[in-house]
């Protein structure tokens, strides 16, 4: 199968499977855009980020926060809004705490970022240590509440905070020698500061959730003996397609259409940054080998903001349920081609954008 990319962005395709076992041909288009200065328009970046083909992490896979999730999910019922970045002290003057805000259209999320701190555990009480000063602080699930409590010599007393097992600050065992001096999170809810290591705090970050974390893992379905006997190798009947959403629920919104306002506070050196997302139609045309064709309007189901780099990416997705296999499709066109291209296709001829292209082709084939 041939993929024709007329978008000026990155495009690719893969096979996907529905829970009922039906195969899908999935097309993803990813555009990288510059975050503009105030009161200026968004522009397409000269360097386009590649489509992610495997999950990547801030460190060792499974023991660090997810950084990017694969761009080839079969479907996303909602749009993921994600941000990889840092908190900035207002005016560049060092602080111990700052509030960061991300707003995209109807989505709003805000939490506190603090300087580095540790638990102070005495014989009678445990309390948060004083946070240090910072001008810039990375935001990640690595430094959000959570982690693994494997400090006790008895392995039966080990546990993990499954909402964020790669984080820090969580302790179920509260013995002084196990807690004192251990790192605390750098992020916390605005109205619920972290005061005890065995509390039930929500981890605060803007990045993707791990596939095996709560509550995401509850959407993956049940893989037991009954599944092996009756459904393998297909997905279990209780699998939910919301599992493909990489963002936490409060960062999932209806598909973006373009034109939505993005607002960042204390996530850039400028303090406040705002701009409108570009409005770009993304048609995807599937050409069958029997001469039929089907056009879909790809939807924007992933926004990844990277203000430290001054860019963001949008990912459009279209999925075609296949009758038998992908071999029934000869070509897929992502984006728009000029009328001359469509005319040449109907006539079975080669389309040349200009006379120079025609001459170059003839010279290359030795016909000139």
C-alpha cells in the first residue's frame, strides 16, 4: 500500500484492531508548530517531529515517567491534552512555590510547584520540610506524589502508589529511619498540600500516564483463563477504548477543531503565554483496488505542548474498518492535492506540478 503525504507534516499508517476483532487501517498525521510571540500567528515549524513508534520515558522504561506515547493508537474517543515542560518563577526571581496553569479551550488545570524538599521525621511526628528556592523546576510524574515503598527489610511490607508508581514521597511504613530525609514531591494540589507520606494524594503533572497505572489499567480489561479459552488473541470483552487515552481524565476534551485558545501561566519565562490553535482541515482518502474511494475527515485527538522547546504538536487520526485485510487498499492520500492531480489520476496519467518537473522526469528516464 502507498501513502501519499500532501500535508507538509509527518504521516504514517499502521494496523489496529477493534475489541470485536475487526481490523482497522489507521492513518496518523503529526504537525509541529512554533509557539508564537504575543499577538502573532502560529506557524509550521521548519523541523517536524517524527511520529512516535514506541513509548519513550524520562529514564529507564517502567521505572520513570512516560514522556511520549506511541502515535499509532487505533482510536481515541477524546482528545489528549499533554504538556512536557517546567515551572518558571515569575520575573525570574527565585521562589519556593509557584502556581502553574494550563488552559486549552474548555480544559483547565492548575497546581502548585515547590522547590526541593524532604520529609522530616522525628520520634513523635512527621512533617514536610521547607522547600528550597528555584527559578526553573521540571514538571514530571517523576517528581509528583507516589513511588514505591520498598525501604523496609521485610518485603511483605513493601507497597506502591499505583496512581503513580514512579513518583516520590509515598511511604506506607512510617518508621523514622525509613522516612526521615527522603525526598518529597515537587508538585501538589492547590487546596490539598501534601502533609503525610501515607496520604491519598493525586499526583500532579501534565504528561502522559503509564499504561499500568491506576485508574488507566482498569480500562484494559480482564486477562484470565476465560479470556485465554474464549477470546485470545483478541482483546477481552471488558476492554474499553478509553484505555488508549494517554492523558489523565481532567486533560481529556472533545476533539479539537482548531481555533481554541491555549493559555499557559508560569510555564514559560514570559510568565503568561497565549495563542490560538491553527484551523487546518485534514482529509484522508482511501483508494480501494477495485476503483472505489472513501474520504474521511481526520480528527485532532492529541495535543502535546512543549513550551521549553517553543513548539507544540497536533496529531490527526483516521481509521478505516477493513472488510478483509489492508491489501484491499492500494493508496491512501493524507491532505489535499490540486485539481490537476485528480484530473491526471482519472485519466491514468502522471501529474507534474510544473513544466520543470516534467522536463526533469523526462531527462531522468532518458526520454528527453
